[in-house]
C-alpha cells in the first residue's frame, strides 16, 4: 500500500524507526570523527559525498517525523542568526565561491547535528558517540603500534609519525596530536557518563577510560592538560551544585560563577607563568604572532570581517583566500586556521559575528548547566561538560568551527535549547503548559 502522498508506507516506517535513527546517528558521528581519515584515504570528494548523502537522509527523517517536531524547539535562535550572518558575508567577501563553500560546510555538518539532536535523546547520543569513539581510538592505537613498533616507519598519508615507542607524540587517525588530545578528552567525558549511567558493562567502561586516557597522554598535546583540568574543575563545581539543597542552589550557582570569574582573571594575570609551566612557550609564541597580525587585519573591517571561509586551506597546493594568504606570507607559515576559534570568527565575520557566536555558546552553556544542576540523572552533565571542553579548546584551536567540533557544538546547543527555552516558556504560558515533547512518540 502507498499513502496518499505517494511515499511507500514501509519507507515512512523505516525513517521513523528507532533502529534507523540509531544507525543514522552512528553513521553521522562516525563521518564527523573520521573525517580526516576518510579525506586522506578516499579523498575530499568522497567525504563531501558522504556528508551530502547523510544530509539528504537526515532531511528525509525529519520530514517523516514532522508530527513529532515543533517549530519553537527546532533550533536555537542564536544558531540560526549566526548561520544567517555567515551566509550574508558572501556579499562582502573577496572570494565569494570560497565563502559559499565554507558556509555550505558549516551548514552540512550543522544539519547532521540538528537531526541527531531531534531523533536521539541525550543518553542515546552518548551511547552512539561512545561506540564511535571506542572504535576510532582503538584504530588510532593500532595504527600507531603498526607504524611505531611493528613497521618502525611513519605513515605519511595519515600524518602518523610512528613515535609511540618513544612515548609520543602520537596522532592516531585524527591528523594532529592536538586533535587526538581533544577527541580523547571528549571520549573521557562520554565514557565516564556511560559508566555512571551503567549503560555499558564495568569491564568495557574500564577499557574505554584507559584507552582514552592513554592516548590523551601519548598525544603530548600542550592543550590536553588545560582541557583535563578545566573539565575536572567543571565536574567538581557541577557536583557541588547538584548536591546543594534546592533552596540553596541559587546561592551555590552564584558562588560558582564568582569563583570561575576570579580564576579566569588569575589565569590571565599569571598566563606567562602558566605557559612556562606547561613548557609551551614556543608554541604560544607562534600563536601570539598570528593573533597580533589578525588583530591588525580586523581594524579595516571591524564589524563584518573579511567573509566566512571556515578552514583557510585544506592541504598543500590548496588556494588560500584573501587575506589569509597574505597573513601566511607575512608569517612565512602555512596556518590552516587562526589557532583560536574566537580569533577565527573575529577575522572572518567581524565583531558582529563574534558576538553572535559568543551568544550561541553562552546561551547553550547556561541552559545546559542549569538543567544539569537541577535534574537528577547524571546524563544531563554530559552536555555542559562537553561544552566546557569545546569552549576551552577553542582558545587554542579552531576545531569548534569545522567538522566534528562544530557538529558537537550544535548538538549540545540544540539539546540545551530543547530543555530550557524562552520560546518554550512563552508557549507554555499561552497554552497552559501543554507538552510538546518530540520524544513522546515511540520509535
């Protein structure tokens, strides 16, 4: 039988099924976290084809599940406005084709994240991500052992130097040690939530945490320690909030916010000592030179920037758009990003874009933190802790603006908006609190 719309009933049931939603989530997350591996082994065209195909399937899922969705909770306003501003930058960009290509990449990964956030709840997302990260981290360790011990030679096309026998740094299948360290910290958060929610066996939890911790150490990334400490402090603070009595929770939140501001201010004042302690002075010097030059380029176009491009270039021989080609020529380097997501947003879409991006991150952080602090299940802690990792890493890399970083940021932002939304409260006042939960229907 075929419905009136002409779509076979079996196809509608397939797109609405929970099993298909889980398969789609694993495929989308796998594509995001294996993007470097796919691009270097099968080529960028293959990666783009995979993402486009998943986007088409994702749109079909949303159409099939349209009765479960509500416009008020579909996407955060801050996300939509930021996407609109980056698209508008095509008008004033010196390379319209590069800007449009960069925006389509932003939109493509964002759409995958949007579908994931609507077809899977938080625990289901954590479980899918945990499965993906176990395989990719295990593959990374296997590749490093093959290159550094069994063959004792690098694997250039994967970016694997084969230094595991010397204690690192290792890159795995993620291209760089900093990306591996970033993924390992996200994996530690995910595996810990799986363990605390008893979603997997204790043995698998121990194996997963050990694997992620080992690769985080072997990556020898100077940002891993900062990320780990930031997430640990956030976990402690969130634990204090969750354990506080309901009538004391507001005061606890204010105390946590005050301490956070003081600590951040102290870190800024003592930044040079911290850099020396982390033995990252030379690495930071490269970043400082790049950021100072970026600020010089921001002055001619402070509000709108030079146009959204995302990644400055995708590899050797790839053309760099203006003014990034001039910046790299001046520094005699080949930077593919600003090595800081906030500086990248600033030079590409100006102070207006940075304010919109900051609003997106801040609103998602506050919403998810309040939900995690007030709800009983520990699974709600995954979203704010993941955001902490994303936002702290954004101070050292631009991973949050492309690929897996952007996808995870959008997942967290949409998830936070589904739990606490000013539009939701307005709707509740209008129709006496009627439920619009998109997960109330089975499958």
